[in-house]
């Protein structure tokens, strides 16, 4: 083949091998770390009573997106079932599948855990992946703050398991019921609610001040934006409550929500993490029904800026409360340290010239070394050996098969 033709062919193959934006291979050491994380974290979850489930990658959209918000619908790839002609979705989040499983099998208080690949139409953040390996835990059948306390304890157990410091974790908590109750107390229509949420999301205080100034009882909504409980003190529910209007101060839902936030903040600090409260965190407003929380990595320990863990309370089915969290375990790979492998290669010449009895002895010796944690490679040719090895398994005249360390005479 002419050189120019070969070069063009290689370029064509290289272009064909490009992966889509936000999609990446997990290779070698990172793949080992991923499997190590999977095993370690699932062990913690199941040891705390969470039952492992493994839902399918695809489901009919009527089930998968039945109670989904608009964001999840946008994030879901849709395909046509060639067997039935119905529309199916490739899961972008596993939580709706856990809701279906609980509706079919759950009774009383039910705990579930899961891990699996999800696929998103758009990545989370500038450099995020569209194929996270999502791990999560959900509790169904209870609707009080004790559930979130338990879930945050579970998160610390997971990070403890892989040696992360709790001082490197920051928890931002909110409560969507406060905003929801204020909109009902003050009679806001849907358009005004959407405008407020957009301004909260942009953190645009001047625009928010102008918007609230033209709105009856707008001061309460401005209080939510200005209020951020101090990170250097135990959060006090009254810090927020006393700044609201008398009508809001006497609302039982708002009173209970601020008490829950104070309880949660004190518990988070007792667990050794820093905490802040943002009651304008409404990204899951149409899905969540109460407490929401995001766990971040402090910037002293990483360059990551997106939440490591997202969680909160939601209504699974009519009359059945649930709360849970999820994370992409690929975000934890940088915190995992693997033990270096001891790599041993069988001497190809000795392997080729060995007798049947010696080959049987070799099989037993390889098994012993592998049980001890060594990597043992039987070469297919004289050139079949890694660039870095620690020893050679060879035939010793006196002792049969023995390991000669690299560098030994």
C-alpha cells in the first residue's frame, strides 16, 4: 500500500475512533479503582441494611418519566422499541426506577441501594461526563428529618471507607417547603414563581430586589435570598424565622421546616463536616417535597466544583414519602490509592521445555502466587512480557519452579 494511502487510512480510523463529547473510556488503573470503589461502597451500604437492586438500562417512558421534572425529561435519550413501537428511555437517573420497584415490592420502611451506568443527553458542568456510574441509596416509608440525618451519617460512612477526611466535605442544605409555603401564603401565580426561581438560580440580588419591590409581600422572598446561616456556628432556625413576615412566622409548615434545618445543621457539624443553609436552592422544586442537600468537596482538597452528592426528600407514590442521595463514583477515583501489583512472568524457555509433571507443578505454583496477590503471566512468546516486572518464575534445578526477583543474580 502506498505510504500516502496508508496515512489517509490511519487518519480515517482515528476519526472513527473519536468518542462523543462527555463520553470517555475508563482505563487500566482507573478501571481498577472503579471496581475497588464499587465493592467497598456497596459493602458499606448493604452492611447498613440497604438492599441491592439492579434495574434495567431502558424502560418505557411512561414509567421512567411518569413523575419526572422537565430537567430529567431533557436529560433522557429516547428510542423506539422495535418490538412494540412504543417509546423507551435510556435512564438518566436510577431513582425513578427505585420508585417503581418500591411501588411493586415495598412495604413499611424499605431501604434500597444501587449502582449502575446512566446516560445523559448533556453533561453536568463544563467537563462533566454524560455516562456517570451512579451509586445511590433510598429510604421509603418515612417522612421526618430522621431520614436525612441517617442518610448523611451513611454518606460519612462511605467517605470514611475510602479514607476521605470529613473536614474535606461541605454540606449545603435547603428546604423547598419554605418557598412553596410562601408562594401559597402570598398568592403567587406560576409565572411569578418561575421568575423568582430564575433569579434565585442566577444569584442576581439587584434584579431580585427590584422584582420583590414591585410585588406585594415581596420582602419575604428577598429574605430567603439574603439569608445564609453562618458556617462557623451551629445553625439557628430563628435566624431565618424572625426575619420573615408575621404571617410567615406563624405558618406551621415554615416553622417545622426551619426547625428541621436547624436540627440537620447541628447534626452535620457534629459529624465533622462544615455546613451552610441555602433555602433558595430550588433546582429540584417540582420534584422534591422537603429537605434537599448537596455535598461538596472543599476546594483545599480538589479542583472539583460540582456537588459530589445530591440528595433530598420526594414523594414516591401517593401517601408514601421517600428520601435518598446519589453520586457519580468516578468523582472519587482521585481519592483512591491502589496497592502496587507484584508482576511475575514465567520464563518462556523454561515453560516451553518443561515436562508435563513440571507444567502441573507450575499451575499449582501460579495459583499459590496469585492467591498471595501477585500477578503472574504465562507468556505466549519470548517477547510477551510487560515493560515493568518484579520477578521471573523459572525452573530451579534443586527446588523446581522458583521466583527470581529482578536484579538478583
